[in-house]
């Protein structure tokens, strides 16, 4: 499968998963020369709060606000250091739906989603957001588990 565009879903809790996600994305996208799109989805309230806190006010654009998020910046910096072409896209809404919609919009060839280690009783089922992405994405999805 040729990779032209890889989407990496980045949430506020993903900073602890930076290393394993960056490694997995670099291994897949680097040799292919694929463009990496970091997608960050805000709830409506989080978007309004972040826009105000960052001084955007009512003119806030999701892409610009996403680019100012600490976790997104950490991913961008590490992937850029690895020699990858990185873009940032922000969305507002329900995370699973918006990540799937973004994957469709950018014609992603592969989506990366980070997740956390679950208790033994929860290992049979991914979190609801990851599950929505796994089941709804228009392309293959790689789930990268962090510590």
C-alpha cells in the first residue's frame, strides 16, 4: 500500500504516548515520504476556552488553535526532527466522528490513534473514541498503546 497521507489523532492526554506514536508514524511514513497530518479535535467548550486563553477571541480558527496546543507542538517537533512533512488540522465536535471526517477530507491512507493500557477486564474493548475511529475510518487504523 502506498502512503501519501497519514493522519495522527492527537488528544490532550497523548503527551505520555509521544515516543511510541512518533516511532510508529516515522517507521510507516518516513520511508514512504508521506505527509503527516496531526489532527486535534476540541469539544465546543474546550475550543472556546482555548481560543480565549490564547487571545484569538471570536475569530479563532480550529487549525490555528490546534497548532498552539502543547501536545500537538510536541508531536510536530518530534516528527519534524525525524524529517517528516507535518501539517496541523483542528476540528470542533465529537472526537471519533471528527477524526473519521478528517481522514475522509484529507484522503488519509492510514490513521494512527494512541491509547492507554487497560485493566485485564477492559482489554477486549478499546475506548469508545478509539473504537469509533477503528470502525468508521475510511482506511486502515493503527492503534499505538502507550504505557
